[in-house]
């Protein structure tokens, strides 16, 4: 069932767990996330980045996500991740996405607020949830790269003011997290998470969940994170499996014989994340 991202994460914040957003750029990654969520009876957010849209096309991405939601026995939201333009957001809403993220974190704060308010005005009128970002989260997301020197830990007062002016449904806050796989243990500023989450009614979102140690994830959830994004570690698991199988059998020509096992590996990884997030059993199975 297609369900509201805003309602999912608000319920999670109140109950002290986090809903996982798992990005997909092909059918198998979407299927892996859906199967994992259904087996664990967990709510699910399927995310697509701008890079994913360039690869699949808006209509194909929407078709995959909406088909998954219609077939699902658990609540599923189809979310546009890190969109940088009003036009792209409107295109995705028209295609059926029921949740969008405007990433204006690289803009001056007042411009970020202005554009986010306009997107909220339109999206909320259409029943679409909106996420936004304060502070620049480091690392690489598709072809967007933020160097460590340019990453900005968000100021809690600025983040709270941002929410007060925009009324977004979820707020991504830069707290020392980064996209991609961490080379060292990240210093996630859960004190900032707590300061922001305690001052606004909606949850804080933790981007860059890939490779984050379980104990740090649990502390972030306890501090008020109720949506956690995971992408890179699933991509790594998927491609590593393909590479191994194709190396073991250079004559392999039937793509199903490597795509299926790769999907199964990602499903297992996602089930582990859902369990750590505390979301297992939190969905009413339809």
C-alpha cells in the first residue's frame, strides 16, 4: 500500500524507532527492499536519486516504485531523494511519487528556506510529503560531491528556525554524517540531533547510513532520528555479488543467474538494517 512518508516517520519518532529509506536504481534493488520489509513486517521508504532517475527515467522509476507499493503488504512510500530543482520535483509528483526531498543545503540559508517553502506549499496541497536539508552533508551522492572541508555541521538554532519557517515533514541535518562508505568510524553529533529533534515536532533524518556502526545508529535514533537513508552499502553488496559470480563462471550468459543471487544478498543486508533500526514488526500487514 502506498503510504505517507510524513505519517510513517512521525509514528516512528513517537515510538522510538527509525524507518529505513533504501534507494533503488534497478528492479532488483527495489524488490530486495520490499521483500525484506515484508518479511520483517516493517514500513518502507523506497528512494530514488536524480542519478537513479537519469538511469531509469522518471516514468520507469515511478512504475517500479508504485507497483511495489500496490503489491506490498506493508506501508511503502516512494520518495525522490536529493532533488535540486522545482521542475524535477513537480515531474516526479505528477508521475506518482508521494514524497520528495528538496536539497537546498548548498544555497544561502534564506534561499534554501524560500525555495523549500514554495515546494511545501505545492506538494502539501497535493498530499505529498516534503523533506529538506540544513548543513552540507559530506561525501558523494551520485555525481554530487561535498568535500570534507566543505561539509558543514548544522547549527541547531538555524535548523529549528528552518523548520519553523518551512514546516517540512522531515529535516535532514548535517551532524558529521556523509554519503558513501566511511573509511573511519564517523563522529555523529547526536547532541545536535537531540537539540533539533527535541525542539521540533517532526523527525530528524540521518543521511549516509551506509557502514555506520550499529551502536551509533541506535544512539542517533534515541536522540530523535526516525528516518535513516541507506544506499551505498546495498550497491556494494549487489555489485560485489555480480563480480564474484561472473568471475567464477566467465561463460555465464543468463543475467537472471547473477541478478537473482545479488538481489538475495541485498535483501539480507537490508533485513539487518531494519532490525537495527527497530522497525521490524512495526507495520500492520495488510
